[in-house]
């Protein structure tokens, strides 16, 4: 399920936002989900849904959107919101039965997004559930990033991840296996229906194709703290062919890694 959220700035003169707002936004989403379902929030935050050694949170969110000429960069790490409002998309691949509670809890919630140097107080002005696309089996669909996609590989004897561009020859394999691992995690945790069975030849039925150029993004998480971490991700459009269940999982849970930190939220386009 997917929601569009409109925020209204409650103090228009407090409108300077860190460019790296993803971590505080993620923390706010966790806190708000806790009001809906404490057990769900704790599981998402602490452990997620496991497949082997991998853990998946199964939700993602988009970049903030500000409308046409709705913001300006005022310092290398700050932006100013010019029109007093912004928009966010939140997407979840979890229990469908809680969607009405989510809509009710998020409505008119207040939040301060920022860091110790600048914060923007906002209120949820409107929330609407978006209609899900209807995916067909083994059909190709075109996707556009609403937040950058992060994909990494680990070179033998090197503990640091090697972040991959979608032009890298290894990107497609790792990208598709990430989708399959999310499928396995959902299957093992009872989050899939009986008819959402993946056949063994899923790799032969799946392909990724980059459309146009990819734009590199460096996203800093926990900025100005000892836990500071930088991720390299890419914003682009792509064509994906895959079994229906993998298309649905990517759309709802996010493509690539670090989805709960605001990576890999995409929309379908014609």
C-alpha cells in the first residue's frame, strides 16, 4: 500500500531544511507507525523480516517534493522551502489490514524534520491512499525513481561495500537477487498469499534495462554525529521484466538496499 502525504509548514519563517533529511524522516515514520501497531514498529525498527543473514524492513519513502520552484539551495547542505508546503510518498509491503489505521494516525500529525542546526516544524495537512498498479505476469514495466536506488557489492577480503552504478555489469544480477531475497523473506514470514508462488526459473524470466542517464547522489545518514555514514545511490529510469510477485514487491517495499532510509521508492510510468 502507498500513501501521498502533504505537509504544511506551521512556522513559515522556520523553513531551512538539511539536504540530508532522510534519517530524521525515517525516524518520524517509525514513531508514527508505533502509534498504529507497537509490535509492527518494533519489529521494523529492531530486526525487520529475515532471509538468511539479510534483514528487510519492507517499506520505503520518496524524496520530499516541493512543487515548481518550491525550494532553493541556500548552502551546500541546506535548502529553503519557499512555498510553505511539501509532499512525500510512503510505500509499505506489510499487513494490508492496517491501512485505515495508518491513514487515521498520520492525519494532522505534527513533526519537526531536521538536525541540531536547523529544523522545520510541519503538520500533515492531507493524506491519500494511492491506487496500486495492476502488474501482469512476465510483462515489462518502466519505472522512475522517486528516491535514489542504492545497490552494492562486497569484494572478497574488503569489508566495505562497493556501490554500483546501474551501468555496472554486475548491477542487474545484484538488483534482481535483492528482489528475490525480499520475496523469500516475505514468504518465510507469512506475508504472501498462497497464489504468490515464484517458479524456479525466475531469473530467466527477469531482466533490467537502464533508460537514459543515471544521476549520482551522495546521501549522508546521521550527519554531524559519530555514526555518520555516506551512501552512493543513483536516480534514473529503468525497464524491468519479472514475475508479477517480484514487480509488486519492488513497487511496495522498494528497489535495492536501505529502503527504510528513503532509498528505492519508484513509480510506474508509460
